[in-house]
């Protein structure tokens, strides 16, 4: 194998694929990136057995071939090379080393056999549809903060994506995430081809990796799904991920229907006030109390060590007086998703879940469980 690549192109590609590679590996080959050179360019492949990322770049290929090399070491070397440098990767047939040379710098890296590198079988990806990168970004950004990190409830460690029909019989693509304390649901018109897809749970790591890539593209994303895997293709990147093998809970049952106490408040004003008052709440519970009376909201927090804090806000509220407690961090996470001016809170009582929505955008809905204060 002998190829020459431009340093910045190589660095960008290695940056994408090496982030899939775990820092600690019990299987040595999984610490490596597979480099495959042919007449069309060079492909870089990395996997952790649950997630596989492939990216192809153009290069001067004078001798096709394949090699595996330590992913993080290779990335660190290329990162430290000067901007605009040309990088040559070469390895004689049958050698267990790969040479990297650029200018007067020369490195030799130990390689593991190409045949040991695992490939992820895709199976039959029977459902295919396309989303714009902006829509896919929105789908992830508005829901991922509510994913669980608790390994015991592994089926909540991702975003549940499925198609459904609204009351007006419109087909929508929905993304839902919950950790049991809060729930985020976003919907958008479903692409025509997505109508037959079954619900899938995309794991947290796959969500994080695809989201990083979306920042660098404006291309449409082709999504292909089977019962156990998802594949995302755009530009020169293909990412394949196993799906979480579990049943996502019936989230509709968590969304209350009869909440009749309606509060409307500027989202940023409330978020800033919550942030100030929560400074005093104990770090463990992060509890904050909201007391509502006609057009007045009083925020308060107290802790035995730090003291107490109170702040009042003028709001739009006509219902009967109510006091309700929330985890300040969870409340701030939801308020940060409100892009319009106003947030609408629909409440029932101090013990029931509260619905939060953007006054100017009904596509996203958030449910927040109260806490005793």
C-alpha cells in the first residue's frame, strides 16, 4: 500500500472515525483503524462492535492495499504535523508495520492483521428515507438531553424514533427520550418513505457521533433501518449502529391530558431567575419551589447550609394559587429548548406531571415530574 493525502483532509477524516474507538480495549484490533486504498481513494473504518464508521477520501494512490493502524496514535501524529503538509502512508506487502512520512518526519507504526478487523453485517435494511441535516439536527437536539444514563434501564439510554398519526390523521416522524424524571417529544412531518418503519431506539453513543458529524454537513441524510441496525449515509460518510434491543415504554401514558392551570412566561427571563435562585439550593436535590397566584410567580429555594433565596416575576396566570417543586437543572434543560419568546406550562397540581411547550411552536412537548420541596 502506498498513498499520499493532504494533512487537513486526513486529520478531519481521522477525527471522525477515531472518536468511535474506545480508549480502553480488551480486544486489541478494536483500537485500530482499517485503511483501505483502491483506485477511487482511501477508506478509513473504525468500530467498537456496536458502531461502525466509514469515511472515504480522495488521495494519490500509487499502490492499492489495506492496513490497520492504531487509531488514536495515528490521529495524534497527523494533528501535530504542520498545516498543508502532504502525508505519505506506505507499507510493503506482508509487513506488520506502516510508515508515515511528511517532510522530514518519519514514523513507523505497528499493524495488526487486516483479517482480524471485524466488519459489521448490516442485514436487510428494509426501510429507507431521507431527512435534511437541519431536520435531523433538530430531532436530536430537542430530545437528547432527556436520555437516561442509568444502565439498569438500558432501553431508555437512547432516542426512540418512530412514525405515527396525529389526531388530524397527519403522518409524523417522532423522536422521544425520557429518563423517568422528564420527557422530551418532538415531531415533524414524516418523509413519505418512512411511513412503514417500526419504532427504533438509537443508542446514546450513536446519537453523539452522528450529531458531531451533522455540524459539518448541509447534505441530506439517508437513513436505512432494519429491526436491529440503523445506517446513516451522507457526503463520504457511512455510519452503522446497532439499535437498542428493548421495548420503549408507552410514553403517551405519561403525558397528562387534563392539566388546566396555564402559565405563560418569557422563557429566558424564567431561566435566568431559576438559575439565580437555584444557586442557594442544595447541590444534591437542586430543588426549587414555584408559587403561583394571579399574574405573579414566586421562585424560592433554601438549604440548611447556604440560606434562602426568593425572586418574583410578573407572568400571565389566571388560575387558582398553586405551589409546585422542580429539580432546577431539569427545568433549565427544558427552558433552554424553548427558542421562541414564551414558555407555556400546563399544570394540574403539586403532585402531577407538568407539560412545558414553546408558545410559538407546537412541534416539541416536554413533560417534567414535580418533586417535593
